[in-house]
């Protein structure tokens, strides 16, 4: 203050009337001259005080800025928020079959090996028919005679020649013989094992020369990898949100592979033992070496908000009453204040959580440096 007072004296003396020095005016008896000089000095004094006040304000501002905590802030924007239910799953296929014979006998020939691609109807193996072909040949010989006799007897009966009983007997023999031939043909068809659908022979179990039996002897495994899906069990609490056509992200840890799909089927039955229901999601065209029974993790998008306000979980504080809050920046008279603002939250996705109440678009919140803040603290902000 002594320095300021000295400055005031210097300015007062230097700005005195050029026509009359201060000493001359002081010695004068001219009242008007004295009043004029006094007014000059008063004006200089007022301007000096104003400059002193400005300097004091600046010093105070600099002093406050050095004490105000530095915080990083972020301006909130609306964005699309998606919540996912994470589940475990397994790769399945409706076209994985173990092929069993329908005819007992010795395996005469195996026409495929493991890894072969086959088409529907292709021959896979042949079983020895045990003399069925010879029986068929003999039946066909006698059948021709029976057929000729029947046709002749039929013509005679149509002409009202002969007895009805003769006609019916020959007809019965003819039909029985025909059925016998059809039955042997069906048996012979079972001696040839054919592929029920297109696929890959995954494993040939049987060997040539082995005796096989219907329903007991597993011949080989046929797999189709074109139409596979991921099956998962969903807790019943998601019954109303995990539904058909919901988007799905599949992750296969062993392949480090992500694929997008959707739920094609949601079961109508809840398993009473584990309180879950089953869902299926198709795997897109399989060019990724995905195999049946491969483990998968799936995320089902059960909730979406196109205009959500979201914040990071580590930007949220919790008070002693377990209420959630953030610090929102409010500017008053060119001073920034950190105001404690209570919020309500909804679902979360990773590091982000949806704010359902308390914050709006364009609000500015503190993201770093809020640990030592109190409500309405003045802060120095840095945009980030």
C-alpha cells in the first residue's frame, strides 16, 4: 500500500496544472483557482483508485485460480445405447447322424473313407445279401408262369368261360408272388447304405468283413457343416426381452472370431430343473472352420435406446446414503462451479451406463479431478 500511495503522489504532482504549479496555487488567494486545482486533484485521485481496484481484482483472481482445483470435463451428447445379455452356447447341427444298418449281414464293401464329401443318395457301403438275389431270380421265373396263367384266366373269365373260383385262385397266387418279389426287392435295397443328405464322412467305424446288426452296429458318422446354429440356455427372467429376431453377437474363443446373427427360435418350454429356456441363432455361411459342439459366447441385444445419455461408470460417485451423483459444471459470472448433481441410472454396457434422470444433452460433467471436490466448488476446467 505504501508503494500505491507513492504512485498516487507522483501522479498527482505530474498531472498538476501546467500554468500554475501546486506551490503557486497553494500560495494564491484566488478562490476559483484553488477550487479548480482541488477538482483536478480529486479527478486524478478517483482515476487512480479505479486503477488500484482493477489491480486488486486481478491479484485476487490470480490468487484464486492458483488455489482452484483443476478438473477435466466432458460435454454430454445423445447416442445409441445397446444393452446385451451374455450367455454361453454350443454349436449344433440338425444334420449330424450316426448311420446304422437296417439289414443284418457281413459288410461286403465300404465305398467311402473319413473326410470324403458325399451327396444325398450316394452309396456308402454294401452288405452281403445272404442269397436274396438268387431267391429273387427264382421267384421271377415262377412269377412269369403265374402271371401268364393269371392273365389267361382273366381273359377267359371276362368272356364268361370257366369258373370264378379258378380265376380267383390264379389271381391270389399272382398277387402273393408279386408281393414276395416286392418284399425281396425292399430287403435288397437295405443292403446298400446310402447317404441321407449331403455332407462329410466324419468317421468310418465299421470294417469290411464285419457282421453288423440293425440298430446295434454304428457304421459311420455323417456331418453337414452348412446349416449350423448356436444353442444357448437363457434364464427365465429374460423371457420378455430375449425373443425371436433379436440381434446376436457370437464369439468363438478358440477361433477368436466374432459373427453377427439373430435369434431364429425361442423355445416355449421352461426347463424346471434349471429354470431356463432354449434359443437358437443361425451361424452365417460357414467359412471359418466352425465345428459342431464348439463352445461359443453370445451377446443378445435385449434393449436399445437411440437417444440415450450415457456416462462412464468411473465418472459416477456414491454418497453415504448410497445415492449416485456426478459433478456438473455451472458457470456464473464467468466463474465455473462444480455442482453435486444426483442421477438415476438404468442398464450398463461395458464401461458405460445409461443415465435415466438428472442429466441432459449438452450438460458438462467432471470426468477427472472430482475426488477432492465439494458441492459448489470453484474449479479451473480443462476440456478433454
